[in-house]
């Protein structure tokens, strides 16, 4: 096992040699038992992975992601209204946002109205199961694969598999029925069904490709938004810079939209720093070397498991000076624009980079813009935030924390009225 913890080494090995690290190590519990080899994120390099990746990237590329703007704006507006109604539940509101957007994008399905909706609960139950199995050494079957043939071993995994498969197929079949009745709106599932022959996908592959997207995209986006709220509360001076820019570019008479995105570099820098400061995936996902890789006189042997350690890379002082300091200004050049020569691997590396990155980035932007336009976010003096308080796992979930949302437009009624107008203009 090789763990890469510095920025330049990650670029040289994980990116420039990305073709040699396009494989995944064997994942018996999550990949073979739970998913039956159908999850793209765990698929080994080869013909199946290429088909799945092509289908995902074609529909989720940057230009296609722009078409989801109305969905994201509408759901982000709902986050503001949810916070006005119940600020204590801000973490649940971001989870509802993420789940509702990804459901609409993936299946064209009407957004759930609450984080307690049955569908959202089911999604997060399955995500917890998957992430449990992905923890290194979680089950003995990873070290002793023959155990999967032992009758009764981890029988609950088969139950989980049936429940997951049933959900994924039900969602895809619903879109298939809507398509037959000429009632299907745009969605990833519709795209897969209409281009099934082109991408040479089986029904099982389509069900899991769509299902994996709406599972993974929901959790990671929710965590990123929660970190953004945490960062704003913990670093009021950085928040103030963003709000000054919002007031100058957008003003108080209307709420920000995607049309403002490139005129708001302070928000983009704030987002980038959030993703570096508290990476959504701290260790990243494992790659497997297809051939020997020689780097600076040393060899990563074929078959080695290779991690690009997001947390360690984010603390590389040669690229991010004073790395523990939350400093969005590190992302801006002397002209106040976002640097094009500074990166952070928030979405993975090489050919295994997350296909939903463009949708995720746009979700983070519109929520950041609306939240910081609507509210001043601060710590609750009676309940200080532990900004190192995260639940250890494949996805680093922040532990619950309290913040205070103070309306910037005068009072809650004015913000509510602004969001109602925002909905009319979408």
C-alpha cells in the first residue's frame, strides 16, 4: 500500500500516470457481495468501466450541468426558507437539498419537502451501509475472500443487496414507464434508457449507474455545504469579504443567481478553501497500479494499492502556506481573480475523477451565494463549534454544531419575500 501525501507527487503520479492507476483494488464486501460488480466507483479497469464512465461523463459534463440550474436554484431557495423556519436543523436542511437535487437530476423526480421523507431516509441508510463496508478492514472477508462462500457468513449483506437493488430498479422502471407514456422529463435515467444501445449497458448496469450517482452525490454535497456553514461561522472576516462583494455586485434588491458566478471570485475562493480546509473525503478512494510506476528512482509495483491522501495533500505547506489557517485569499491572484495554477483534488484523480463534479460545484456555489447574501452566520456563544469534530469514515461527516443565522435584509419577513420573488424569477 502506497499513500501519497504531497501535492506535487500526487500530480506527477495520480494525474500524469493516471492511466496506470485507473484500476481499483478488490472490494469483496462492498463491490462483490453488496453490488455484484455493478458499482462504477469500484469497477476494475477494463471494458465495463470504460462503458460506464463514458455514459456518466457524457451526460454530466460541464455544459450539461448548466441545464440543472433551475433545479438547484429552486432547492437552494428552499434551504433559506427551511433555515428561517428551523435554524437548529441546518444540517438536515443541507441533506434535504442535496438529496432532492440529485433525485431530480438522476430520475426527474419531484423534490422531497423534508429531510424526514421516506425516500431520503432510505438513501442515507444505504449510504451508511456502503461507507461502513468501505472502511479498510471492516470485515474479515476482505483479508479472507473465501468467507463469502461460507453459508450464513454476514447474511445481512445479502439483505442489504436485495433492498438496494430493488430501490435502484424501481426508480429506473418508473422512468421507463414515464418514457413509454411520453411523460418523462429530462434526467440521467432517461438519458441512459434512450441511449442504452449506444453505451451497450445492461438493465442491471443502468440501474446501478443511476443509483450510485444519486447515492454518492447526495452525501458528499451535503457534507460540503455543512462545512461551508461551519467555515462562515468560525471565520467572520472571510465571510465579511464575501458579503462585501455580494453587496457590490448583486446588491440587496435581488438575490444572486448563476449569472453572477464569475463576477464573484470571493465566493469561488471561499468554496475552494472550504474543500481544502476540511476535505469531504480525507483519505480518498483506493487506486490500484496496473504496471510498475517509477517515480524519482523508486518503484510503485504493479498491483500496489495507492491512495492520494486528500487530508495530507491539503496540508502541504509548499503549496498551501500556513495550511491549518482558513485563508480563501490564497486562491486569488493580484488582480483578485481565481488562480488557474492552484488546484486541490477535491473530486479525485485521473480517470477516476468524480463524474458529478460540475453539478456538485454549482450546488456549492448557489448555496454559498444565497446563504451569505441572506444571513450573517455566527457561532452561538453558549455552544462553541469544534471545527475538528468530524465522524471518522470514508466521507468525513461533521458532528452536529449550532450556529446563529441573522437576517441581513432587516428581518425574516424580508428574506422570505425575497425568496418568493426568487422562485418567480427562476
